[in-house]
C-alpha cells in the first residue's frame, strides 16, 4: 500500500481541513444570484432561546405590572409591552446572520358589550425585537425609518396576528393562536445592515461585537375585553 511522507500527509490533511472550513470564495455567487452571498454555503449554529414573560390585556388590571388596561368600548387601544425577555450573544457568535423561529401563544376575546352592532372590532399583535450593538452608536449612522441616529439599537416588528371584523349586539368570540414563523432577513444580516446604511466594514464589525436582543409586544385592540400574550423564540446564526 502506498504511503505519503509525513510532510506530504500533513499537507493533504491541511488541504482537506481548509476545503471544509474556508469561507465562500471571492468568486462565489453574487447578490443578484442568491440574494445573500455573505451567508451562502455556511452552516447553521444555534445561539439560544428565550420565552417572554406573560402579558395581559384587560378592561381592569388592578395594578398588575404585567397587565395593560384597555380603553372603554368602542375606543381603540394601542399597547406597547417592553423588555419581556433578553438574549445576550457574545462577539463572533455568528458570521453574517442572526435568524429566528418564533412561536406565539396568543389568546383574546371579542365581546360587544354595547346594544348595537359594531363594525370595527380589531386585534393586532406584534413581536417587537430590539437589537443592540455598539457599532450602531456611530452618530453618522441614520435610521431611514426615523431619520434619527440609531443610538446603539435597531428595532424589528414581526406581525403575529391581525384580525378585523364586525360584531353584532352582545356577540362574543374567543380565539387562541399558536402559529410558528421563521426568518427571511432575520434580526440582523450583513446584507440588510448594508442596505440600512452601514458600510461593508461596519456590517462586518457588527458581528465581531456582542449583540443583545430584547423582546416585547405591541399592537392595537378594539372591542376586546381580554388578551393573553406570550411567545418563545429560538435564535440561530451562520458559521
């Protein structure tokens, strides 16, 4: 059986190792071909999970800090429930993408307490995710949505449920929603950071810094007498 000299065998093992771990080549696919060339060909690495603290919507909350008081019918209530869970990612946890799977558990009750039909019963709830990173402290980086500096953070809003309908007098309806969704652009990706105004170098450095994810809720409700909000999130990235 043919054998390699020690030096030749070492070179073969090195070549095999580089063929597995090397990043995509400079002549790899373009953004026009695959949409996200930075993550192309990379493997998935799991980065943790979180479950938000329960939040409630009610017509009367009795000083419960986890409860948001709804306005009297038929007025529209807007709610914003912040900092229900966090995940702290160390520097270099991912190369170019922080992605997610979200599974909500949302319950709510439409209940027309009025003696006439109401045409604007609505319930809308979002998962709000704030991404904090020191690269975003640069005062020259401007959020295109607010026209203000990012101030160290970006906010992402993901719709969990949206329903509008009419309710007859004294009509009541209750729903429970638990439908998972996964990312396309994720909480942050190098390609989307560049599109959001960061330079290629800043987008690269973003992943070399710690990343903090803060999870919450927002939404609107009308003709709703009760709501329960909770979701779990699994975070993953690329290596």
